[in-house]
């Protein structure tokens, strides 16, 4: 076999290996803004961000977190969970996640005196205090961090029929 033929075979082999490598790279998930985090649960993510892991119920269908901190949590259907009061989760709950905070929350409301009030922010200012603060628009409510350590089960809302 001549040197030219050997060089052509090496070039062809190199081209095939390079092509396969590029194909494999395109199959690896990137950190783009719409990737679902596959390596962790929502509860682990919250704990790493200084929030109690049980803020969201165990029956979260999926969630995404983009590079700007926008967290989207998905449920199969709207549901309610009992903490100190009743909390309603819409099919999608959105918030901006930073360490110790969920800001500009959408899709989450809390029952207060027979009224459903939207939760706007959830903040843990000082983790050692054991206090978590909920901004429900008309008031700020402080609750024990321990109430939210274990994720509750979320059930479909009870609709009263007349």
C-alpha cells in the first residue's frame, strides 16, 4: 500500500471519528434557558437555595430553572395542600429564585379568613431565625421554617356545588 493511500485512510478515519464526536456533543443537554434540571428534585434545589424543601408538594410533575433564575414548577392539575393554612398551586407556579427567596411568585395563593390571597414573595432573611416570611400583598406573614421541611401531598381543590 502506498503512502498516499495510507494517508487517505487515516484522513477518512479521522473524519469519521470527528463526525461521531460532534454528533455525541449535540446529544448532551446544554444549560440553556429551557432545560429541566434532571440531576436534582425541586425539594433538593430549594434546600440548596436556602429555602425549606417542603415549599412545594411531593407531586410536582416537573420544573425548570433558567439561567436568569426563573423557576417554573408544573403540576398535572391545580391542587391544594395544608400547611398552617390551605395553599393552592395552579398548574404552573412561576417565581424568580435567588438564595433564600422566591420573588414575583405567580400561580400560588393562600387562604386567609375564607379569602384566597396571592402569594407574592417567599423570603428566608436569616436561616438561623427559623422564620420564613410570606408576602401576601395586604400583609406579610411570618411562619416557622419547620412547617415547610417535609413536602405535603397536594390534592385537587374541593369545589362546593349548590
